[in-house]
C-alpha cells in the first residue's frame, strides 16, 4: 500500500474536494489575464499614434515584469504548496493535457527571458510602472534585438494558440463532456 501526500488526497479546510486551492486558481487566472493583455497590447500598438504607442509599450514592459514575478510564484507554489489533483482524464487525453501544460510553462519562461534580452539588446531602459529601472545586462546590439524581437513575437503567437487550444479543451470538457474538469480551476 502506498501512502499519498495530503495534497493529493484531502482538500484543505474550506476547499471543495476535486478543486485546486485558491492560490493555484488565482495564479492561473492572473497568468491568463496577463498573457492576453500583453498580447493585445503588443498587437495593438501598431494602430495607435506614437505617444500612445510609447505608453502602451511602457505598460507592456511593466506587465511583462509582473508576469515574471507571477510565473516564478506560480512555479514555486506548484512545486511546494500547490494542491495536486488526480488526472481528470486518462490515456492520450492525459498525456496531451500534461504536454500542453508543460509546453505552456516552458514557453512562458522562454518569453520572459526573450523579453528581457530584447529590451537589453535594444539599449533602451525599462521600468516597472515607473517605480524602478531594470539595469541593462549587456551593451545594445540592434541586430541581436531584431533577432530576439522576432523570436519574442513567434513565441507570443505560439503561447496564444496553445492557450486558446487549452481554453477550447476546457470548454469542451465543461459543455460537451460535462465532466467537471473546468470547475476544478474556476474560482468560487
């Protein structure tokens, strides 16, 4: 007989069985909101006047720094305190879901790194909501900035497509299969 860790078997006080803990849920939805907002800002600033574009870029940088903190917190929480639930599905569905989750984490981490490298390669300072500057790690290199900027854009689109598939799968489980998968991550 194997003994399962408490995080696998029992809900913390005040948590319904079969649901993730409040912190995991909050970090999930905060990540999703930041990713969508960052993507929309980046895709939209080509359609606005230069002064508004600069403000949008500044907001994009600050939210990207916030995403960095949220991603680190999410990974730390998942690795230490986050509630682990048994797989909602089996077989290929389970493997696909696990692969998609790991890919999203990897792509988000890569995107954060690319964002820092891109800004440093541009040689432009960046700030967190005007509160503090993030110092440059190396001298500007505009050719490198072009390459990293292209990668940053490519990874952004990959994240959005994969996250869209993730959301579509959750909605399929909720409305077609009615198996409670989506409810595991819904707040309230």
